[in-house]
C-alpha cells in the first residue's frame, strides 16, 4: 500500500467513526501537521477530499492556520446565493494578521436549519503582512478539495437514486436528459479537480480559480441532485440535504464561486499577464476557466 493510500484509508476510518466527537484531537494525534509539512499539496488534497465526502467538521482548516502562526479572526460567512447553516458548536476560526472586524449583530438563516450565531464583518486592510495572501491561498485550495469531495458524494448518491427511482415502468436514470445532466456535473467536477491538482498552495490567482470552479461544480451537483431526488431530497431522513447544506456553507467561506469568478475576471482584465500565467500552469485545463 502506498503512503497516499494509507493516509486515505486512515482518513476514511476516522471520518466514518461517528462516536469520535473530537476529530481535531484525533487529527493532531495522527500527525496531520507533520503530514502537511512533509507534502502539503498531497496531504491537503487527500484529507479535505475525504472530509468533504464524509460531511464532517474536523478543525483541519484551523490546523493549517495554526501552522502559519497567525492571529485569530472569524471567517466571513457571506455568499451571493446566501448561506444555509447546519452549524458546528462554534464558528470555525481562521488566523489572518492585521484584519479589522466590525460586529454586525445576529444571523438567522431561513429554513430553521441554524440557531442564532454571532457574526462579524471582516474587512481586509491594504497594509496586511505578506503572510495573509499565501495563507488565504492555502485555505481556499483546501476548501476547493473539500467541495470536490462533497460534490463527488452528492453525484454518487444521485447516480444510485436515479437507478432506483422509476417512472413509466423504468428507472429515470435510463432517460437521456437525466444522463446529460449528470454528465454535466461530472465534467464540471473533473475540471475543478484538475485545476485544484495543478494549483500551487501559494498562488492566489489559481487558488481562487480552484475554489470558484469547485464551488460551481458542487452547486451544480446540488441543483440536479435535488431535482432528480424529488421530495425525498428535502427530508432530514435522507443524507442528501446534509450535503447540500454542507456545500452552501463551504461555498460561502472565503469567497463564493460567484464572487471569486467576478474578482478573477476583474483582475485578469486589469492585468493581462495574469491570463498567460494561469494558462501556462494549467495547460489544457485552462479551458475550464470561466
């Protein structure tokens, strides 16, 4: 068994154990920090993909931040399409030095999925230390992998269900329209995976592109999963709503797909050299960029 396969199996075992309440402590004991220090791109891709598939909150993002030795602030939980929370016991923290914060009161997302949570509006300043941008890039790349993992699981649940749900005497998965929509999800997912795999952890442009593409793929997977599951896809008894809330939450962290796409377009328009740099790194995968 390769080292990567061993890490993946260990991650799946930990995340599958629902009796483990303190997954952050388990991660520390596993030596997650040492794994990241040894091969950060591989370790982050493996762990966060599995975390996304499992739909668990582990504190792994905090551990990435702790390794950077920065100061704590709250995540900006904002997205163009809104955020629906199935909240952790406490808000996750990310440490970025030199960031200002203004309290804006309480949030109560529609649908009854979350209790009231204190929220802070985070406003980056122009004089941030050099640590901030590389750290943000690393966190966005990790979130991209987590979104990819979540989208993978949603796609699997959907493929399984359309093979079971029947209309007019046959499974709906035999319909060409259903197959084409699932193919669209797969294409978006594979494009996001290629971009994430080619993204250096300290490249702010590519990290933003990776998270934007992963968010778009995951949101697309959610949309069609809910469409094909029908009413059962909205019930708490089914696993799908948990993953849908997970994707909405993750997409809103550190820039939604819509927001990052707009920011990237603005930057590329202002700095034509950025386009060439992106295509040089991604090669044929650059065609997947918005």
